C-alpha cells in the first residue's frame, strides 16, 4: 500500500476537554487508486489529510507512507518523507507571483534537493502533460484559475512522489473547470501509478464511476469513516 492508516485517532485541545478529530480511522490506498474523501464541515476530512501527509502526528494508530511507518519518526525524518514521497495539491494554488509556471516547478526541484538545471526537461514534460507547455513562461497573473490549478498539480508531481494528497482543488472553480481538473488528476494517477487522496465537498465534480473520475468515495462523519463505496469505471 502506498498509504495505510490503521486505527488512527487524533485529538485536539478544546478548553479543558479534547476534541476528537479522527476516531479509530482505517484507510488503505494502493498505487493507481484515486480516492475521494467527502463529508460535512468538521467531519475530519482535513485532519485525515494532515495525518496522511505527516503534517500532524496522531495520538495513536499506525501511519504508513510508501512502505515507511511514519508514526514514530522524528519531525526531521517526517519532513524527509514529505519531501521525497508526497506531493501536495493545495486548495489555494500558492504560486509565487514573480515566478513563471516553469520556475514554480524548478523551485520545487530545488526544495527537494534536486538540481533545477537537471530537471528542466522533467518540468517541461509535466507542463506539457497538464496542457501548459505553451504557457511555461507566463506568470500567475497571466493564467486563468484553472490554469493556475494545473500548474499547482504539475508542481506537486515534481520529483515523482508515490502519494498525491489533494485538498479541495475545485473550490474556486465552476463545475465544468472543476470536472476538468478532476479528470486531469485521474489521468495522471493512472499513467503514473500514483496513490491519490482528494478531499472535497464538491460531489458534482468527482465523476465517480467514470474513467475520468474517482475510483472510490469515502464518507466521513464525526471523525469516523461511515461509508466507503468503490466505483466501477463506465
């Protein structure tokens, strides 16, 4: 499994009490699987993504990323796992205004301790995969919202991570552009044999059961997974 959460519980301080964000959660995602996590606000979706991305250490349970058990690692070692094994697609694209689309990707190569000069070809290939080869020298203000999100996706794939974690990627897009973004992620997951987890409240864009949609939908409520539905591709 590229991602395995086993009996994971996470609590936060809430005055004199503790609020349970995740309650004995189990979730496994294999390479090539594209799973959407849905549920109402406060159901635990974002907490699940934070634990899967090694950004937060749970109170108890086991978290395995790409075969590495990360629950007991030091903060420095967890950071290395994030750098080397996980790609993040954020809700906001967080692109640097002064950098071109190409430079956004090359900066990621630098952060991941790869020489940008050696990864220019990889960055250009990724921009081509997301349909932005002709926009490599454009800066964020010259790109539409959908185009900026595609740069965001390409940037997350620099360095060939095995796990892709995606936080509400369609929240700022209309339904048509949102579905296009989900379809793009779906294609890249299959072509690159990634494990992918997408958190979303926007069910209309997920296209479950379609080749351009998610493979399974997990519904959360009160910090627990109450439903998981696998979708056969149409």
